[in-house]
C-alpha cells in the first residue's frame, strides 16, 4: 500500500500546486482588470514647447490608460471664438530601464497647434472621447518687432522631491504673470525619466505641469537623459522640440535672441551622429540673421569651462546630500567639450554659452582657447564689446544627487560663484543691451547679474 499512498500524496501535491497557479493567474488577471477598470483616461503630464514655426506650439501629454483618437482643442481666449481641433499622434515606446521594468510599454500623445496669431492668448484642452483635461491658457509667440524685450528662464539639473520645492514654487509664482517667453532646462530633468519603470519621469512632468502648461518648456539632453543612463527612448518620446532630430539638437528664435540647443552627450561619447550635429551647428551659425537676432546663445549640458577644486581640503557641509566638486567635469570632460565646438563658437561670435551639469553657479568673463580674451570694457557686472563668448554654468536649481561648493581655486577668468538655489533670467532689451540675472529661489533677490553690451 505504501507505493499507492506515495502516489496519492504526489497527486495531491500536484493538484495543490496547480490550484495555487490557477489562483495566482486569476489574481493577476483580476488585478490587471482592476487596474484597467480603476485607472483614468484624464490627461496628465501636459507640457508645451515651441513649434516648427512662429505660429505653432506643440503640446504633449499622457493618460494612465491608453486612449484612442487623442486630440487637442484650442481657440483664442475670447468669448465665442471658433474652436480648432488637431488630432494627436500616439507614441508607444519601450521603457529603457531594463533593471526595473524590462520591455514595459509606455506612451505619450503629441499634437501641434498651428495658425496661432502672434502675441494672442489661447485656451486649450487635451484628451479624447473618454476624458478631457482642464482648460489652460498660453500666449502664442509674441511679435517682438513692436519692441517688448524677450525674457527667458534658465536652469539645469532639477529632479523631483523636496530639493526642487523652493525653485518650483518660485517658478510657479513668476510664470503665472505671463511675463516670460520660454523656459529652458539645461539637461538632467528628472534623475531619471526612465527610473522606477518610468514613474520618476511621470512625477517630474506632473511636477512641472503648472508652469509647462503656461510657457513652452524647452530642454536639452543631459547625461541623465542620454547613453549613460539608457534613457534615449524617453527623451525622444516624452518631448516634442522643433527640427525633426529626435530632440537632440535644434534652434529657436525668442525675440532678439537665437538659441541653439545641443546634445553634449553625443560629443562626450563620440557618437557617430555627432558629426551630423556639428555640421548642423556650423550651418545654423552661418545662417543666423544678426539683424533679426543679434544675440546668439548656445546651450548644452556639460560645460566647456568650470572651475575645479585643487585645494587639499575637502569642502563639505552637514547635509543629507553631499557637497562635492567633481574635477573630472571641469578638467577632462571640459576639454572634450571645447574640442567639439569651441572654435565654431568663437568664429561665429556666439555671445553666451549656457551650461549646467556642475551643481553650482559660475559666471565667467570672455574666454576662448583656455585663456581670457577680454573686452572693450570689463567690469564686475558689465562687459562691453566682448572678444569671446561669456560662459555661464547654471546647475543650481535643486536636485537630489549632490551639490558643488564654490571652488577655492577658480579659473583666472571666473567672475562669480554661488551655491544658493536659484534660476536665471535672460532679458534682451535691444540689439545692444542684454541683461543676465541669477535669482534666488527663496526670496527672489538677485544673486548675480551681468549687463552685456555690443
């Protein structure tokens, strides 16, 4: 009887195992069904960016559950104005964060609102037949021929969590006035867009939604969006920047300023398509109409110059986030950046280079070929007739990784440093006068400023 009993036990155990498997699959199916039935079609992560022409604007969003036939409705912000509808493109892509969620499908919707009248306010909603978003209001690109100065907000290295709260609150306050024309984030958006199965990117885009639904939220690729962190699919699909280059490089005109956005990661990793980027850069610089846009600003993540810390002491502060200055960014990496395109910046008389990556703030006097190039007049907060580009590193908006204290061994042409959380504002008044301000996030005081005169 013993063999029969063992066989019965075996059959009993198999039956129990199969029952557990069935219950597990059923639970998973039920959970999946519940997840889909309980999730929403209400749009989130809504953000604007400048379109392909002066009369267009991109809008990108997502929904917790994929919706069919997504679209945007928009009209002049006036009573009884006719409503335009533009169908959106669904972008399905695989999450690159293989360690957390291998091959998980994510998605966004993108649409371009066209036919916009310069300087007019528009209201818009995005969504589908399932659900629509709240109504938001933006102003189309202004007609700067009538004389208003352009004002652009600049910062790099943001992230999510309590470290960005101060700057984010300040940005929400100042953008609500519609006084500014564009936001430019100089890379390292979320730390990282693909982390936690894409949840970190979702959090970031929901955090900036209050400002990104008002102003075009432009950005350039940082190392946390590039090859180093396998984030390329998110960079390509979560944003819509002009130029048809998968958001890698592009240029836009904002009033009297021609802004060129580059991917420093392509140069740093010697990517094969960096040849295309550099060729495009030179062609773009050649094509700038300096009568229309007398000021040229180039931006990317890794800086061409920043001050290393050669002191023997280790500067640190008693905080949960370390304060450290990574010399490799200011020595080895900076050399790579200068070799990639500094000659072009000098030859085509770029006025300002805007960088980030170093989690600090630093402004430099005119510099080229690793030496000071001076100006007709060079003061602490005023430069007239600069002989080379002004370099600014603006990576102090707030993030959760580390901060870089001011260097005690700064470069000879370094003019000002700060480790206070802040954002920058660039105002182009006319063809001769441009004002740069670094503004404290906590109390809106001007930490540093520069008047740049042609």
